[in-house]
């Protein structure tokens, strides 16, 4: 007769050990995230690297970007095995044990679990598609329209403005000079829309345009990177002073805000571009006689 009492006791012991190991691994991963976030917000070179990574991986959180930056310094575009599978790519066999732990949504979309992530160089399969907004294109027009819809301030035309766009917190107004090239307009408008949202119609306590400038330019850079638009890296020589005295959670929250805003704008742009494509593919209906 099987010794069920011993079997049950052994199972309980194994379960307890497994849970302890999982908890320790999660705590270690969170500690690594904190280390990465501290580095990103203290070192201009690391911050610039973060912006490139966030632009290339818009769906992933700041914490996950920080983990990959620490564990896979040469990484560009990364994803879990499920993510690569959805893009018709697979992890190369020899690379299977060379991933980095990140947080991914758990089964049925509930909670988060640790999963291995891999750089694109560790995978093979279908080529990745990279959306590019071209000067004077219908796609660029759609993208600019979408971004302006995120402004929470009146938008006015000012052809005397020496720059493509400017959010005036005093008048709570976003001015646009339409005479600049599209790529310059996109870069400037995304930053100024971000400023308008940070100000929140004057409801944001302690809003200071100068202090929000790096965050706004970071939103712009991430979106430009995502859609293949060239623009300079934001000025970040005062980065250490900007975050001086901030604890890790406040630093994480600031980066989360940048990531969330750029992700939402980017998703809306992609959604509207896809809707344009669907409309162009739909044949016109013949009139009923």
C-alpha cells in the first residue's frame, strides 16, 4: 500500500521550498530593477541608452528595460518566447539558456510571473517590420492629427513662432507654426503635447515647465525612435541634479509616466494608421439601382 501520508508530507515540503525559491527570485529581480533605474536616472549615457531601448520596445515597462540593459548590454529589441512566437520568430536552440528574467503577464492575464526574454539576435525567423513616418505622407498626417488629439489645451496657429511648437503654461495654449518640415513638427509637437498633459490644465501641483522639459523631450524621442524619425537626443547634462534626492520609487514613477504617455500615443498612432490601411483596401460599393 502506498504511503499517502509520506507522499502528502513530501509534496507540502516541496511546494513550500518552491514558493520560497520563487519569492527569492522575484525579490532579487526587483532589486536588479531598482539598480538599473538608479543607474538610468544618474548617468546621462545610461539614460540615452534607455531612451533608445524604450523606443525600440515600447510595450515593455521601465523595470523590464532596466533588467535587460543590465543583463544583456548589447540588446536592442527583446521579447519572451511567446512574444517572438507571435512575430513568427523563435529562439535559437543554443541561446535558450542565455535569456534574462523579466516580468511578464501571468496565465489568463492575471498578475505577473518571471519569464525568460531574448534579444532579437538570439532568435530567427521572419524579418521584423519597422514603421516609418515619411515626410509629406498620409501616414505622417494621420500621426500628427493623432498626437494633437492628445493635447489638453487649445491649439492655435502662430506663423511668427521661431520653433515648430510651444506650449505656453501661462495662457495654457499650444501654438503651432505650420511652416516647418514634418519631422521637425512631429518631434516638437509630441514634446509640447506632453508638456500640456504634465500641466493638466493647471491642476498639476508644482508644475514647472523647465523641470518637465527632459521628460517631455524623452516622450518625443521615444515616439520618434518608434516611428523612424530622426531627432537629436534630449539635453541631459543636468540629469544627476534633476533626480538628486529622489528615492528609487519616485525615479521609477517618473520613468513610468514617460513610458506610459509615449506608449499610449504610439498605440493610437498605430491604430489609426491601421484603420487608414483597412479603409484603402475596402473596395467602394456600387450604387444600388
